[in-house]
């Protein structure tokens, strides 16, 4: 009963930015939940998914949550972040990192990005902690705001790890808890160690557009059994008696259901394949785009195993004669979906009143960056079409041929 006009069929289908790939044992595992009635927040798949994510993350413990925002919120609370504390975080991130800090009734301090790998700039972090804060009564205080600084939240943006040695050094010197926002970083490694296991707590996202998905879901990982126990407690309404309904604090209903964990287990079986495909796609994009003037990919650190969650380039307007927004619009007209990075948090109407340490890098990356189609299903032909269209549209490249 299609009522579509035939004219519509002339445009080829939009090449999507990123779509999930659900071609493993997802149906089988979900069916098992439905057949056995284990659909809710306890069940064998929740236990298994937690165990397996802990293995991937290189941690002793994992606690499954409804999403990564909830995991980050919980992580901040169990790490000891108090009301009106400040948490150091990258200004270039998805809004959920900053929101989680506000959910914990704390305040973000937005630190700009370093220009090479686009992650939080440890030197600016150092400048803030050294130059803008002071020690008193065994705690570190922001001299301007009078607030205690208690934690740092490195965000591994786009699946590229932050400079963790420098950040862990800051954390140690200034006695900060480290909550890694690894939402985009599943499978990524820093000097051979998975992201998420380097700080006190790490958090992953299984949202629809992430590397693996449960539709919506998250995970808190840690090596600290006490933190894990308290996170599990807090995310299950802080129920303190196995049979009686007694709750010893105000908890949260943040637990992942068995149905979603079943999806997660099936997805996780495909993770190495997904990571490998993303990295190969990134290699191809980078080598083919090398001849296009003004298109500059993320430069990967020698310490990084980068998953290229979304393959992203800078569009340098005065070199390619076109700004990012125009290129985005033109690619969209040509049936290719792309997207910008996030408005830096210090510009966000939701978070505009926070303390900041800025260099202008995040603003520039926001202006310039465009993420290109990066699905597991993106074929070589599609990927070459993206490169060809970019190269065709950029003034002065004169139709540079894709390799
Ligand atoms: C996706 C994402 C989140 C939030 O994940 P949800 O599971 O959607 O809550 C947090 N931080 C970053 C950096 C993200 O990309």
C-alpha cells in the first residue's frame, strides 16, 4: 500500500553516518530471554555482559546501567564527588559528560583541547590546577569560585585515547579521582591498555550510534571492589536487605535489563570485527583524502590504538575554498550524511556559566570538523563515493581522483 510517488525513487538512498550492525546472535539471545521470561534487570545475560565487558576493559568489575550518562553520574557519586565540587572535563565533548557532572550536583570546569589529537589539553589542566587553585585543609580549591576540585573526567573523544600519563600525573599530584568517559572509546587502547581501566572508574555507552549497541545502555568499570559494590548498590535503588524492602540511601533505578544485555553479549562477540573495520575504513579515507587540499584527518598519537568511532576530518576553509557547513550541506544534497562535532560545552546554553580554561582549539575544531559515514556496513564503493564527492566539491582541487 505504498503511496510514494515514483519521482522520489530518482534520488539514491542517503548514505548514513553510522547505523548499527545487528547480524550476529542478537535474535537468538533476545529470544532466549523471551522464552525463559528473564527480561528484566536481573538475569544471566546481565552477568555475562558485565563479565565480558570487564575482560575487554581490563578491569576486575563491571556494573551494567541504563546508559552511559547514568554510569557517569553513578561513577562521580561513588568516587566521592560532593555537591558544589568541581570536576575538570574537556569542553569538546558530547553534552552528557557535563550533564552527568551537574546531575551529581557538581560543576564542570571546561578545559580546551590540544590541537593534535583533539583531546583534553593536559597543559591547560595543569595551568588550572597549579595557577588557579590552592590547597587548604587537605583539599584543593578553585581560588576564583571557592569550590573544591575533586575529580577529573577525561573523555576519549572519537575513540582516540587522551594523554593518560599526563592526566594521571595531574590526578596524583592534585589528589583527584579519575572518571574516564570512555563512551566513545570501547576497544581503544592507550599504550596497550584499554581505556576505562586507567582511572578509578571508566564508563562505556551502548547507545544506537556507538561501536556496539544495546539500543541504549551503559557500563561502569573499575578495579576497585568497593567502588563496584557501591555502584551496584546505588544503581539498584540502594536496596540494603536481600528480601525486605529496606533502602539505606536515595538510590537510582539505573540497572540494564537482561533483554538489552542479551543484545550486548551478541554485539560484543562482533567487537573485534567492528574495530578492525573502522580502522581499515579510516586508513582508506586518510590515504584517499591525502590529495584533497584542506581536508585534514585526526592525527593519531603513537601511544594510541584508535578505533575511529566516527571518522572525522577538519575542513580548513581557506585551503579548500569552502567551510565545513557548506561542505556538509552539499554532501547532504549528494546523498551523504555527515555531522559536525559538538558545540563546545563552554558555548552551550545549558552549561554557559562554568569555569573555563580556553585556548580556542575546541571552537576551531567545532567550526572545522566533519564526521564522515563510518558504519560497519559502509562498503569500499560507498567510501570512495564520499571521497570523490568531497574532492569534486572542493574548489581548486579540480576533480582530484580518488585512489
Ligand atoms: C554517547 C556519549 C555519552 C552518553 O552515552 P549514553 O549511553 O547515550 O548516555 C557520554 N559521553 C560521550 C562522550 C558520548 O559520546
